[in-house]
């Protein structure tokens, strides 16, 4: 089957599933898509796409439909029970799990030892095609499937393969929750700016542009020490602020990430 005629089976179409589906449809990633969603609540958003079919249950999937990729976008607690309904595809499909905390070793007994599985964790920026997608697969996975995963998620953001599955969960409080930390810091700076008599809208624009420009500078020059030095003059204004932040910020971030990881363990 050519790359222009890939078929997708999307299991679950909640918030994440809807965003991914919208991206794949508008980028014409798949030739044919079947979505399994018991409520069919997302169907009304995609009425104009003829290559798309919604069904309530795995029992309603056409027998002739042979998916190249199966994206699992249900809640973590539902994953293993849900996969039991899709074992007929274990030899022909790539399973991409988007669920937090459900390891490949837990999925293999359900799907079979030869099933092709990738774990992938996006973040909220998937809404604008700028997600950080962390991906992991067993070393035995055919490289063609890794390449296929890369192509499928190109339109959603940047995909980074990591070597240890444990890192998927360890990095979740950073990769998944990280945007919230950024939003909070932006909000704090915007509030401080608005205290100077500037409108909240303009203050937010200023704060956002500070971070946007800084992020783009890092892409151009990844030497963070050099970038910091270029802004921090000896005895200057920036140095005074850094001298306050540097001793306190690392321990505060460590404490925050520890709290996030502890909560993640409680939820799984």
C-alpha cells in the first residue's frame, strides 16, 4: 500500500482524539479513516469528510477495512480492556498508544507477542501543530514502522524518539505539563507589566513575544550559557534579577516536578 493510501482506525475521539483527527484530515494524512466512539459526539464536527466513518463499536467496523495504523486514544484505565476487541489486527497493523502509564509490556499479553506497538505522548500544543511528541518502541520494532509513525505525526509537531520506556512517564510532568508552567510564568510577567498602567491585552502580547523570541533564539543557538551571558551584563539590571532567581528556582522546580510525579503515580 502506498503512503498516499494509508488507513487509520482511531479508537476514542475525546479532546485529544478530535484534535488529532482534525489535523490528519486537513493534512490529508490518511486515505480512509474509521473512528470508534460509542457516543458519536464528535461526528458532527467532521460531516464534510467523505473518507471518514464513525461507528459506535468495534462490531460495526466493516470487515473489509484493514487498518495500517490503530491509534488508541481512550483513557488509560480503559486501554487493556479496549485492546481485547482489536486482536484481529495484531499481525497487520501498527498500534500507537497515546495513553499515559500503560507500558508496552502490559499491552503485548493482550495483543500478542508479535504485535507492533509504539507509545507516544503529545502535549497541548498539538492543537496548533506544535506538539512535543515523545515516542518509544521496543528495539525489535521494524524500522519501517518507526518511519511510518514519524510521517503520521509530522503534521502534529516535533517527534522525539527516546531509548527508555520509563522516560515516557518520567518526562510526562515536563513534556506534558510543561506548557502549564510556561502559561503561569507568562501570566505572572503579564500581570507585572499591566501594573505599570499598560492594558492587559498589550501586557500579554509583550510577555508572549519575550518568550517566543527567546525560544526562537535557542533554536538558532542552543548554547544557553552564551545566550544568558549576552543578556546579563556584569553589574547590570538582568544580573540583579538572576541573582535572586538562580539560587531559588532550581529547588522550586525540583519540588514542583516531584509533586507532579507523585500525583501521576497515584492516578495510574
